């Protein structure tokens, strides 16, 4: 088996342990998340990122391929316990990649959730500002009318130096 196939298979199996899919929800690999995870790992850990993950999984009882579902889950749990930083990176990238995947968006919308994958084009509808509903309730701070605002004397702040024209 080539290195490319071995590493791609490792990523596929890993994301499917985290998000196996069910009913109308695709598995993470079916949604293409293993490719996204691979790129995020390269960005964060460098060129040998996939080899690092492969070695970490092997140290925990992998590779995942020949294992049954319970054994795969056990290996990934060991990875979480032994390498929490790496696991958090993998989990976060997998979850974010999954829920932004175009193939998963219809499942999100089927729940009745308004989900716009590219909100910048039209934005999200916001309720009009309501003075009573939106007023802070924490009773901190206060309001100064614009015509009562006065400059603050910062001449005693020597550390600001010339860059603020005060030296």
C-alpha cells in the first residue's frame, strides 16, 4: 500500500470514529472531512503532521483499519488521554469541517435550523433594536453625553513616549 493511500485511509478511519453518521446524517468521511482535517493538521503541525498522527494512533493500538468499532473507539479514547493537545486539534478540525460541509447543510436545515453557509452575501436577519429588551441589565458603566466628553490627561504616562506625541 502506498504512503498516500495509507495516510488517507488513516484520516478517513479517524474522522469516522468521531462522526460515524447515522440516519440522514453522512459519516465524516462521506462529507469529505478527512481532507479538511489533513489540511488543518498540515497548517498546525507542519509537513510531517499526518505521520505524527499515524504514530500517535499506533502508540495507542492502531492502525484503526483492521479494528472493529469498539476497538477503534478505544484507540481514539487512548489518543485523547495520552495526547490531549493533538486530540483537541483533530476533534475541533473534524467538527468544524463537518458542520460547514455542503453535504451536511441539508441535514442541519432539515432540523428546522436556518443555516446559511455563506452569510456574508445577504447577512442574517436581525430583530430591530428594542430599547427596553436590549438595554444592559448589569448596572455597570454609565452614559456621558457627547458634549460632556473631555480629553483624558495622559502626560503622566511616560511609557507612551513619542509615538503618541507626548515625549
